[in-house]
C-alpha cells in the first residue's frame, strides 16, 4: 500500500494519505535548535541538547495521541472543529483531505475540510534558535465563515528530559505562564533564582503569534485540554474559548486563540513562533515577523542552502529509487545523522548526551562527497577525542574538552570515565574507523596537508600529535591488544555491540579493519618516505594476513575466536555459523583472494539474503549461545540476532561493487532501499524515505518491518556503498578513479559532481550492457589512460565520457 510519493524535482516526499502506519517524521533545525515533526504535526523541540534543553514534550513509545505543534480550527457557526493536520482531531478521511510535504528542513501540511483550506509551513529559520509555523487559512466555500483558530504547544516544565518526566514533586512547581504584549505566552521557569543584568530572572520560553489579533490565550495544559480529554478534543477548542488561565504549580502550555471572519475566497495568515527567549527578545522576534514576505524569504533561504548542499553530487540513473535516495533522502539523512548523531528522534529519547565514537566517525563518511570541509571539522573533533594510547573514547561528551578528559581504564567499571558515561572500557574498533573516513576526506578534498595538522589528544596530559601520528597510534592500539592468534582482541565489543569476545578473544571483523588500515597507512607512509614504518607495516600486515588466512572455513570467514579458543561462526556450528560482516569486510579490506571473495559473497547470497536484504547472521541464537553473545536477548531474526542489520547492507553493496558485481550490488541496494518499499509501506511501517537500524527477518511474523528511523549508521554506509561502489566514484589525492558497478540492463547513467571546486559532468555509456569494467574515458574530448582522471587535468567545467565494456 502506498501513502505518498517522491517529488524529486522539489526534493520532497509527499504524503497524500495521512493515516500512515506510523508517524513519518522530518527534521527541522540544526545543532543549536532541534525539532522533529511528523506528517501529522506531532513532535518536539529542544535547544542544543535533547537531554538538557527539552522545550516541548513528546510521549515516546506511545500508540496514543502524541503531543505536537497543533493548530485547531473551529467553525463558530456550527461548533464543528478539526486540526490543520489530520491528527490530533482526526476527522473522517472521506471528508478531510490532506497533503504533507516533507522537504529539506521544512514541512508543509495542507488540508481541506468543510470548505476551509489550510496550509501550514513549519521550519527553523537558517541559523536561528527558534521555530516558525506559518498557517494560511482560505475560505474555499461560497459563504462567509466565522472561525476560531488555536495554536497550541505543550511545554516541558524542565529542560532536562528525565527530570521533566520523573521528578514531578520538583518540576511541577517551578513554572508559571503569563500573557504578555497582546500576542504571546511566556513560560517562566525557576524565576526567583536571581536577576540578570536586564532585570529578568530564571529561564523563559515564548509562544507568540502575529498576523492576526489574539482573542484569548491559555498557559495551563489542564485548562486547555480539560479533564478526561486528549489532544483530539480539547475543551477550549470544543467551547471555542481559551480560558485565559495561566498555569501556576501545574503543567504549562502555550495556546493562543484568534477569532476571524473569512469572506469567500479570502485568505488570512497566522505566524506562530516558539522558542527559548526572555520576554523582550521574544517581543522583538515576533515584531520581525510582521514584515510581509519574511517567512517566504526564510523558507527560500533554507531551500537554497540545503538544495545547494545536495547538488554537490547528483545522479540520473534508470532507477527512480536510486535517484530519490542518493540525490535527496539518503543524502539529507546523512546530514541529519552527522548533525544529531544518535541524540534525539521519535525513538531516541535524547538521553545519550554525547557522540558514540564509531558511529560519528562513520557518519562523517556520508557527507564527505557533499561537503568535505564540514566533514573535516568533525574529523578534527573526533581526533581530539582519541586517547594517546590510540583508542577512541567510546562516548564523546557533547561538551568534550580535548586535553582535559578522563578516559576508560580497561575494564574498570568504577573509573571516573565509566561513571560519567556508563562505558567501562575501550571498544576494539572505534579508532579504526578513522582510516576509511580520513582517506575519503583526503581524496575528496585533495588536502594533503591535513595529515600534518596537529591535534590534541583527549586526555589530561595526553599531549598532541599530527593526524598522521594519530593514525599510527590507532594501529598501535590494536597491535598492543592482540590475542593469542595474532588478531585484534574483541575487547568490550567491536562494531557489534552484542558481541563480547573478551580481552583475549579475537575479532575477524576488527582484523579486516586493521588490515585495511595498514593498506591506507602504507600509502601515506610511502608519500612521507617513512621507510621504517613501511617496513613495520609490511611485517605486521603479513602476520595479520597469516592469522586471517586461518579464519577461512571452506566458503566463509569465521566471526572470531572466544577467550577460551572456541570459534564463533564456524561452518559446523548449529547456530550463528554464517556472519555477514566478515565476508563483506574481507573484500573491502582487500584481504580476500579472488576465490575467497567469490565464495564468501556467494555464501552470503545463498545463506543470508532475503527479500529485504541480507541477515546479519544465520541461524539466530536460540539454544547455543555463549555468555558474550548478548544478542540472544532479542527475538529471533531481530536486531543483532539475525535481523537484517541495515548498516551492514551498505558494506555489502560496496563489497559486491568492488568485485565488479553490479547486478548483485544493485540487488542489495534495492532490497534494503526504503524507496523500493514505497508501495509496500504497510509492511515496512517506517518512513519509505529514510533508512532505519534494522528490518525484521524470516523468523518474525512481521518480516520486512523496519525500525529505529533516521539516526542510524545505515545512512552513511549505504551512501558510501552507492557513491563509491555502484557509481564508482573513488577519489584519491591525485584525482578520481571511475569504476561503476551497475546493473547490466542499464543503458548508462549520468553524474554531476562538484570536485575540489570544479564541475564534473560524467556520462556513463553502457550500451555494451556489462556490470562493470571501463573500456574508455575521455576528459573534455581527450582520451585518458585507464579509468583515472588526474585532478591536474581538470578545468572549471568538465565533460567526462565513460564507456563501459
Ligand atoms: O555498531 C553498533 C552501533 O554503534 C550502535 N548501534 C548498533 C550497532 C551494531 O551493534
């Protein structure tokens, strides 16, 4: 079943049936002010931190009415009322028509009911720390209409999410609201805690309106909603009268009522603004919105910014799914994960007040082809969260202070760091993610000097070092923690949070990552003429390779070796005998021989593949788990216990592409692509325009259902799989290798790419109908050797013709 469609031209997803199987969300705002909104205007906002800056409420894990940015409309001639989004009032859909356009950092919800059209645009102005809802109401009937319009938001009583939820004996007694200046509710919080230089005390939030006069207001949640009622039938709306009651020692809200008359065909505009500001500033902000055209100009500014970012890489392929995801939604999601990490969504409650090391370093990869310098800033930040022993801080606090942090003492649950973050020890893989990320940045930017930048280590007394030395240290971290089979120890976990191989147990996934890192470092060392280090790497990598060779088990690589020497993922094992990641990473790391690569990837296809992507392992753990196989807690074929872990699909796409298997690479793209589920939305449930963390697989009665929307590493791995893999765009310091791996049935495709300030128009001709293999490349009419475009041959605008065959 289909609830909407992609509008590629406008970079929007358009929901035409509002009764979606779950709230389908969009992100507004930036790190200073975050806001999420569903297709029915549910959602919440926060200032800077989802944990400590919560401005408006949300009910997580709720099947019931959700708080949101609601606008109610009441017909004062017959007392009928509805909302400008289908929910929360939820009028019958044969009478209520609506359309939601989720765009890049804005959402527009239009509706028509009872001869009244409404169109509400929600956004956070670029670079601002408040949000705007602009509602236009039009009388599409042929008689004059008398309406009351109510804007409504449920405030938190306390910016700390947890306190607001649980410490009610405190939080209920620290706020009061007041109505000020004829157009705004001010929520005062802790107001007796001292006066600032302007004579204002405590913290203040505002919810104001311009455009139409405020007839009445309400700052008390219970007065607005009324006892035994919900957002779907607030007493104030039902009665057509906000009570003008403000809260004191109770829950607060912002509700503003405006009574208007609309002549046939007439349109009136309401602009609601919500934010955290002291009253005089709130008044001044509202004043600005009296200027005609301000909202349209701000929305245009947002579109220009985001569309500009997305236009740095554009594909035009025979696949609408590919075009929509790579040009718009996967790209936008990559920016959102880059900005918000795992901080706040409809699933993440915002309590994780920091960046996961591995997650963030991987997230960066998803935007490098779109904005390498934005990526570089975050890479520097993450390098400053690397400890001088080479490991990454498992959780990097949002207020990270490089050179002054505590760090995990291995396996000491009582260390200061463990107490502060809940993470007792290092992960085996964290700092190894720096290699693919930095190598991609160097290639995209051409900024070789980056390796010589000096960056402070995380911990007190850790000193500083060049990026090149940081990377050497990351390798040292793994090399100093080898198990008895000469492979990196699994430590507290590797990429798989649920796999605890132990301080002596060993992980083949990390071993492949280390093998990859050594390849990257060798290239860098050659460039620096660091001959001693090259010799060291040659020896270390040979030994690691010998160890990995022993991990080959007929047609697959094992997943690891436990502390007690027992193999995890042996072919003979009754459960979990086949794991996805070691197979794809054996190829990505360039370790696997051609024969191993073919066999391993065929095993993946035969054993793990499903209509919705490849499972993480098979069979799931049921009877034969061991203590460190934490995934056993999950239902079968769910999450790490045999679910289709979406992040791993990106590596699979990349691995098949590197092997030149365009058909397989694209098969995996399509199986796991949200866009490909657009007409099966009732199965996927989650938004058909964003990736999730995982999809339930065969053993689940809900095979194909996806979970944990938006904030997931899937965004970046799939993006990399598609850009580097399927599109074959592989830049390095000297230029660009072009090696597409596409479905043989494609006649060709086009790419527009901005590369180091130059424009590349790339046309790939596949009239030979092959899956990969470049026969010829011409750059601005000149035939090149091989499939490499040297950067120094590029003009400002370049026509690149690629012939496959
Ligand atoms: O790799 C992890 C990630 O850090 C958090 N989500 C789950 C992944 C797999 O366990």
